[in-house]
């Protein structure tokens, strides 16, 4: 059950009411500017927490082995990762909307179309929260408030002032090329082709992709990005897994790669498994909600087996025996489970090696 944010105990004093009206006005103005900027359209229904998905029954982080790498896609850009015993979450979004957080009471912005598969209360003890950039759908204040303040937050270079006031004591903004260590996990920031302003009138706060590494195994968590050759620099020491945003390209192709371009960037990175994110959750653009994943599978053609997670709530695990191998073949050997319709089967998938 997700925490419920309800509007209760609103002030009735006239001065408080006028302050509230002013707050509403400023909030609406800011929301309008934000939505105009990123092309978001608020949906008409009320703010409420998303329901748990049926897939939640398959998500048991407590049972994930600490000597494996397990990745769960929780919708939009949120990945829950057990990286060899270090618990990481990226760009957490748990609630019914993302957008402008008005007085901690409700949010103005796009509505969630797919239920969140795991509530904050069901998360394992988090060691690390990764924030790629300050856009409303990535740095979501209500979701951060729902997480333990004991976690380290690694963020975009200019994002400290948004995160620290929430009560996180260990916030580490990184510039591209900088690294930090959290419980033996190395986190290195690298670039992308995107932008990092939260509001139209402020300076760019930066935007980071991250390479995380432990015991010589690397994973790329790419920031939202337009097509760029930047990820080809990983090819000589390629990540095992790479998460790329595949949605919000119509008409925002100048800032968000389309699935064919993502496939090309994934190929250039040399990574073995692709975890597509940023699709099917919030409507940020004109393409149909399931078009990004369909186009990605088509673009991958005979290598579609490298697409490790194809649904929200999906889980992918690289077992300890697979990780013990000194080198990984360039072609993925595992098979994505299919049901009789030819669609990927729900639930956990794993690398059998
Ligand atoms: Zn963005
Ligand atoms: Zn985004």
C-alpha cells in the first residue's frame, strides 16, 4: 500500500486563504511554465497514489541474492538495483503524478498510466539514490521524501539545493568525470545530450549519466539523451548492463533519442544487456505509450534477446556464476521467456550463465 497524501486541515483564516490563493496562482503559473517548457499536459483526474500492480507479487527484493546483480524496472526512469549487495534506486517516482509539488499537498503534472509495482515501504534498505537531472520526472520531491534519509544521494552537479533541504545528510553532486564510492560501489558521472534546467528562468543544473562498478562489473545508467556518440567511449571496457531512456521523442527528438537511435547508442556502448526505461508510465509526448518498446524490439532485430526487461515491474538478474566468468561473450546467450502469444512472459528473467 502506498502512502496516501491527502488534502486535510486546510486553513480557513482569511489571511491564510489569501495566502493559499496566492500560492495556487503562483503554483499554476509555475506549472504552466514548466508544462509549456517540456510539453507536458496535465490529466484531468485528481491526485492520488497509484495502485500496486499485479506484478508486485513477483518483486521480492529481500529474496535477491547479494552475490548477483538484480534490476527491477519500477516505471518511468526508476530502477531498483541490487548491485552485488549494494541497494541502489535511480530517479525515484512512486506517485500518481510527477510535476510541480504544491505545498507538499498535491502535484500538478502528468498522471501515471501504469501502476507503480513496488511501494516505497516495500523497498530494501537503500544505500544509494541516483539522480540524473532536475527535470520534474526525474527529481521528484514527494518520492524523495518517501525514502530513508540515511541513503547517500549522488546527483547532478547543481542539484544539491533541491535535495539537502529534504533532510538527506550525504548529498554528493558530481561533475562529468568525477567519481565517488558508496559501500564499495564506484559511481562515475558522465555526459549525455540533454539539458538540466528545472525552471525556464534558472541556470542549467547539469545532467549526468552514471557508470556504477563493483568487482570489475560495470553498469551504465544513461541520462535522458538525444542521439550522441558519447557512450561509444565505454566500448573498450564495456558495461554488462546499460539502461537507456527510449521514450518522449515525439516531438522532443532534439533532447530524447528515438528507439532506433537508442539501439545504436547501446550497440556503440558495447554493453551486453539493454534495460529500456522512460516509457509506458507518464505521457510526456505524442507517441503511443507502448510504441517505444515495440520500436526498440523491431530495431534490435535478431539481437532483441539483449533487451533484458520489456515491461514495467520486470526483473532481470545476472547470476553469481555468470558474474564469475572472466569475460562476457559479445552476443547474449540467454533467451527472453515468451508466452504462447509470442510476447515476453511476465516476471523475473535471468541470465542462465
Ligand atoms: Zn529530462
Ligand atoms: Zn525524462
